[in-house]
């Protein structure tokens, strides 16, 4: 009897392996017509070269060699398509969004880390959450949190000023940008302070956890178990039983992640509890709250309370948004800010022109901060932000998986792999193919932006948008750019991110001049693109410390 079971099992496993091999062969045969580089290794394919922290040059070379759609190999020859053709992206993100989903392991991981939330859900569940959360970030609500944001920016400015006046010639702006982004989400987003923004203040455990989590999630030793073990394991037994399993597995790295998640969960509960309490409170209590109850979370709770039964989000879904919004907004905004300051330090003429615009706006208001509408429409400030977020989109690329065979249409035809004279206007994409959407690739596409697409030129935004840009119908939610994605999964924080960037940038540029420091800045291709220097040490998680040392001088106010 046992041998019969064993035989059946062996036969089953063998059949499964044969089926997988056949499937992979069929997928690769179907994509044979699409050009792409020869795979470097049968085990890892091209993944190592593409996702290396210094992999950007390789991406550039491939985009130059093959254009807006090309094929490359993943693990064990799994077929991947690299895509930045605008028409193809439009299909992926809007027209056929349901066919191109985030991978299951990713959704499951987000669910375990944050709980029910936007990055952990899909389909109808995701649509329901988005419908409730999207409108909370409207311009009208952004206007209300502007004073809170300016106050946070002033605290930052004063702390940096102290550092400069003490004679510190170079300031690490990467650390400050990450702290100020976090505090803007804390105060503007949740009415809760996460960082006092004073020099040497100890880090909030919530911050430490979120930062380390971002690094652990992309740890190569974690990626394989996450892809293959997490989805099935997450379905075994009850949450309590799974927690028991987690606690007894002798795996320190996993336990470290468990502890980070616990810290985040506790903090999220505290943040939500405070916001909820002040909802029922009288005016005095509300006024004592940071931002007087005008933060995003308070608005969300009020909207949710008034919503119909089928639109209302349960408590668990509200809680999950706190960690995930912080996670989604922190590194993206801070590295966008860091990049802008780095570019301004290298382009003194742009810096001077921007400063002049800001000073003029303040003069118009007799020395007061600009109003929301003015700040958001100052043409040169807007041009500098847009051009930076175009050329250096903080999130360089994102993954999707095709769940049924698809015909993918193209804006620009590609040459076939067999005959350069033969062109394809569409591609057959077999089920199971992994798609890498290159957001930076689309933002730098010469067919869309013209021959100078690779240059940083804020001035291009002072002219009417080009015919070729309008004609490309890029599916992005922000100025024909893919930076904040588009379609059903577009960034909900796009308006908040712009507000944060403009408030911090305008405050700093008015009070300091920025010049290059003595060290070369290296931008690493991580999940988000991040700055460091050659001699930066390593963190406890084994990652290079982030660094952006620039030379700052104070500008004394003229009266
Ligand atoms: C420069 C700053 C930012 C950039 C470049 C950016 C970019 C993006 C991108 C590319 C996505 C799609 C991710 C995916 O599909 O996997 C996304 C989603 C998201 N972003 Fe942002 N983001 C920024 C700032 C923010 C801020 C400030 C917040 C909130 C405070 C935020 C909240 C979110 C959320 C909640 C999602 C998930 C949306 C969903 O799944 O439907 N982001 N963001
Ligand atoms: C920053 O710059 C503004 C505008 O010039 C000025 O009013 C303000 O006094 C400056 N603040 C500090 C702390 O230098």
C-alpha cells in the first residue's frame, strides 16, 4: 500500500514537472518573435543584471538596443516582457486591468504586513477601498492641510539652519528628507507626530520598522520563499495557528520581520484610536489635535461614517491603510525631494530662477506664505518638479502577471527577432508571462518626448505640451507621465506628494543655497531609487546607508 501511494505521488510530481516544462516551452515559443537579450544564466536569467543596484546602465542599453517592448528571461527561463510602449501600458493599466494583476505573492505579503489595504487587495475589494480613499486626497482637502505642512517644513528649516550656522559645511539631506516626508504624512495624513525633526532625536520605532521592512522585503534570500511558499502557506489553518507556526520556525530573519510588523500594527492602532476618539469629541478637544482634525485620516473616518452600508469600510480596512499609506508615501516622496535638491545643487542657474519666483510670490503676499492655489501653480516651481519626476521617477518599474493569453497593441511597431525588416504592431502574450512596466522608460521615450528626452530641462514645461506627447496618450494620472502610474491602481497620494514636495522645496530654496558636496552621489536602483556615496557604511540589515551630502549656506532675509 505505501509503495502504491509513493508510486502515485511520484507519477503526480513527474506529470506536474513535465506539464510545467511544457508550459514554459510553449510560452517561450509563443514569444520567440519578440526580440531581446540572450539569457545570462539558466537559473537566474537576466534578473541579476536587471535588478542590481547599479543596473540602470544595463536598462538603458537594452532600451536603446530593443525599443519599447522586449523579452528577457527570469528564473528557470520564465518569460518576462519589459514594456514602456504607451499603448501597451494603457492596455495593462486600464483597458484590461483585470488580466494584468499584481502577482499573488505580492498581494499576500502586503496583506500580512499591513492588513487589508489598497496594496493588498484586488478586483472588487480593491475598487471599493479606492472609491472611499481616493476622494480623501482631493485638492480641497489638500488646501486644508497646507498650514500644517508649512509648519512641519519650518521646523525642518530651523533644524538644518542650526546645523549650518554651527559651521557644518555639508549636510546629509537624505536623512532630513526621509524624516520630513514621514512627519508630513504623520501630521498631515494622520494628525499624529512621528518625528520631532530635531537633530539627533531618536527614531520612532514605527519608522525604524517601516524602513527595515522595505529592505527586508527585497532581500534576495526572502524573495524565493515569498514567491513560492507564501501564497500556499497563507491559506493553512487559522491566523492563530499560522502565528504559532511563525513563532516556532527557527528563522531569525523572519522573526525580525514579525517584530517589525507587530510594532507597525501597534502604532497604527494607536493612530486610529486617537483619530476616532477626537471624532466624537467637542470642539476644544478637536482644536487641540494636530491640524485641528483636518488630517486625511480624520476626513476618511468622517466620510466613512456617512457612507452607505455597502460602501462603508470595516475597521480592519481602515487600520490597514495607515501602515500602507506611510510605506507608499515615505520613500517615494523623500527620494523625489532628494533628487530635486541634488539637481538644483548642480544647476545654480535653475536654483536662482526658482528662488526669484518664490521671493516674488512672497512679496505679493507681503511676506506671508503663498496660498494653496498660488503654490500649486507657480510655473517654474511646477516645471522643476515635473521635470525631475519625469526624468527621475522615484519608482523605476513595477511588476504584473498576465492571467490569460492576450494580444498587446503597440504605439510604436517593433522589429521581429527573426527579420529586422518585418514589423509587429501587436504581440501575442501567453498566460503567465511576467510584465515589467518601465515607468522611467516611458517618461524618457524619444518617440514621445523628442530627441532631448534624456536631458533635464525644466524649461520644456513652460511651453505648450508637444503634439507627440499628446498623441501618445500615455495612461499616467500626472502630466503624461508614468511616475504615479495610471488606471485603477494609480497612486492615491499624487496630489499630496506634489504638495509636500512643493512646500519643502519652496521653504528650503528660500532659506539656503545648495552646492555640490565633496563626494560623488551614487543613485542606487532599489525598489525606489536612492542616493548614497562610495564610502557610506552599511546598515544593520546589510544595506548601504543612504547619503546625500550637499554644501548649504544660509540666505539672510532682507528687510
Ligand atoms: C513622489 C512621490 C510618489 C510617487 C512617485 C508614487 C508612486 C506610486 C506608484 C508608481 C504607485 C503604484 C504602485 C503599484 O501599482 O504597485 C503608487 C501607489 C500608491 N501610492 Fe504613491 N507615490 C508617491 C507618493 C505617495 C504619497 C505621498 C502617498 C500617500 C500619502 C501615496 C500613497 C499610495 C498608495 C496608498 C498607493 C496604492 C494605490 C493602490 O494600490 O490602488 N503615494 N504610488
Ligand atoms: C527664510 O526666508 C524667508 C523669505 O526670505 C524669510 O522671511 C525668513 O525670515 C527666513 N527664515 C529664516 C529662519 O532664515
